[in-house]
C-alpha cells in the first residue's frame, strides 16, 4: 500500500527541505529560549559532559537532555552557529510532515493526508517553528505519536487483529521520549487525554491492566535512561529542582511571562491561520465516518482541549506551551476541508468574514511594518514608545528599500484571491492557494524582514559579545536576563575557574582580568555609580562598560 505512495513521500520530504532549511542561519538566535538551548548544547561539547545539562557550566535543571543531544550532534557537524542550532528542527519538520501524511493516508486516504500536510506546512506558527532552535517541535511530535498509538490500542480493528501489544509499547516509548525532551508534562497530557476519552466514550475499562502496566513501565524505562541515572550519579538534587521549577511555572508568572486565561486561544487563532478557521467546521456530525475515524477524531479533539485548558490554567503564558495544538488544529482543518471537498459539509458566511478580516490584517501588518521602519524618523516616537530603551533600539542603522512590503502585497492578493474562490464554493482551491501563499510569504519574511527587524532588538548586544570572543576577559549582563553573553562570547569551561560568577565581585572586588558589562538604557544607574567601572560605548539602547584589574 505504502509503495504506491512512495513518490508522495519523496515529494513531501523534498518540499520540507525546501521550506525548512533555507535561511536557518540568516539571523542571530533569539533570547531567551533559542540561545539558552543552543548554549546548553555547546557546553556539552566544550565540557565533554553529555550527561548533565548545563548553563554557564553550572547544572541547569529546567530541561532534560534529549533535544540538546540532537543539537550537539548538529554542532559537531556544522560548528557553533545559528544553522547548527536550528538544523535539528528542520529535520524534525520533514519527519513530522511525513508522519502526518502516513497517518492521514492510513486512517482516511491520499487526499486527507495531503490536506493535512498542506495545512501544517501552510500555517504560520506550525511552519515557523521548524525554522527555530527550540525544544517544542520534537516534544510535540513525541506526545502526538504517543497519543496516536494509545488510540490504536483501543481501536476495534486492532483489538480484532491482536496488535495491541506492539501499539502500547510504542505509545510508552514515545511518551518516554517526550519526558526526556521536556519533562513529565508529556505523561500528564497523555494520561488526561486517555481518561477524558474513556469518560466521553463511557468505557472506563477500555485499557487492560497489563497494558497500563506495560505503558508506564516502558515510558518509565525510557525516561530512566537519563532521569534514573542522574539520580544514581548525582542524587535527588537535580530532580527536586526540576520538580520545583515545574510547580513554579504552574503557580506563578515565571520570568514575567503572564497573560489572561484566553491567551492561548488568541495565539492559536491568529498563529495557526488559515488552518484555525477551518477547525470549527470539523465539529459537525458526519455520518459517513467509520468507527475508527470517529474515535481518532475524538482523541485529537480531546488532546486539543486538554492542552488548551491545561496551559490556560497555568500562570506562566508562553507561545510555546500550546504548540502541541498545531497537530490537532491542522488535523481538524484537514478533516473539515476533506468533508467540504466531498460535499459533506458547507461553509457559512461568517467563515468568509473571519477569513477576510484575519487574512487582510496579517497582510497589512506585513506591508506596514517595513514602511514603519523606513519612515520612523517622521513619526512621533516619544508618544509611540514611552520606554527609553525601545526608542533607543530604533536608532539602529538599517537600510529599508520599501520593497520588503511586497511580501505583504503578495499575501494580500493571495488572501483576496482565496476569498473569491471560497465565496464561489471553490473552497479546496481557495485553501490550496492560501496555504501555498503562506509558505511563500514565510520564506520572503525570513529573507527580507526578520533579519532587519532583529537588528533593532538584540543585534548590538550580540555584536558586543562576539567582539570579545577569544579574549581572556569576564563578560556579564547587568539589570536584565540574557543567555547571549554565554553563546556569543563562546565562553570556555575555565571561565571564572569553573565557579559561579559573583557579579558583585566583578563590579567591586579583586579581579584577575578585565571585566566587561552590558546593560540597557534606563538601567545603568548602578554601573555609573560604581568606582572603577568606565563606560566604553553604547549602541541601539545597549550600554557597554569595562572594569580593569588593579
């Protein structure tokens, strides 16, 4: 069966490579997460310790190591750079597209598989995450596959075929890998989804006791490959810190990342455009589905709601936290389009209105953003940006031709064209047009817009850190949090003789080599008042200081 689809697998793999590999190194890694993760991977190589995750060569208890191992392998191939840090996710992106195509064709047919791939690659955030250096694409894939194999365990078709044993093993393996990627929330999502499915189906005994035992044993065994050995090697200290960190994320707005309860609803609606707009139509009753298809759709829907509600309750609000929802959102979008294409469903007029409003808004943002930067000197920046640091960022010298807005113009034309097709009941053609156009506009934005915008936000600081590479000096940030000073100064393991840095000592105590400091405009008061610390420059809202040993 799958051999006849071989040309599609090859085409999808090639398309994924074309979409996800270009421009990976065209812009610096972004603080915090991208630089944080890349630095942990770099320090694995520099220290030779691939077992313990580190930051600044000190134990880092926030994340397990699986993704860092992949990044470290990439850095062995490509060096310590942006391309190497993001390359693993480009490969995971290709694997993800191939995976959902296989599942889509298996559970429905070729058309459904292609629709699912189209929506995943053709929606903004799902696509963009495969060009990043963050953990979540791998984490989400592991959880999705774990839940998918759990759905197969309770499938009537698999019960009859006696395949439950292998599927429960695979479910445990993937959830265990999820735990090794980002922690026990992978297990929590799988458990909550399974319980919810049993409650909705009113079949509480759907999993056999032996299957539950095998699942937890397998997942635990995979997780033990690191968590268990970490405890054996270093005691419970790391595990205690890790659990405390997870609880803090749930109960407090960690590092200032707060937001309203509906935060993730808005993020997913806008970030998963155009797939997100099709989701609502997937909930209508369609009597032509097989029992297995109904069950799979229910599993997918439940997993969407579990993650959405769970991370809406969590106090810390970060875009990444709901990124697992990209799988169910694009599945349900493909399902809706599949039924529309086969004349089982029809769109309502309010879909057209929502599509037009969001699509045109995104287009105008892409058009106006380059124009804002090009003509910013003619705008009342004092009123628009009360914060001194934000205004100083805009001092960066960046050449904008105005042609960058063509990406937005292109998208506006595509949105209007897709809207015309949809209003004429050519919904499939309209969906294909807007998804393909989204893929193109993301590439245009990555090439023309993102590198220039980054020059305003952090490039000056990173250039300062890069200027200190290879020099026997201390370099630290003051008044704000960053990981850039570690990665971009290429800090070595013997920095500060392997001990944690005491900033107060660098500022006022005895030092054995020059110390460099960076802060933001508006946060320099303490540095200005410290004897022996001299200002040596500043750029785009960042201020640079130096203290020499006596």
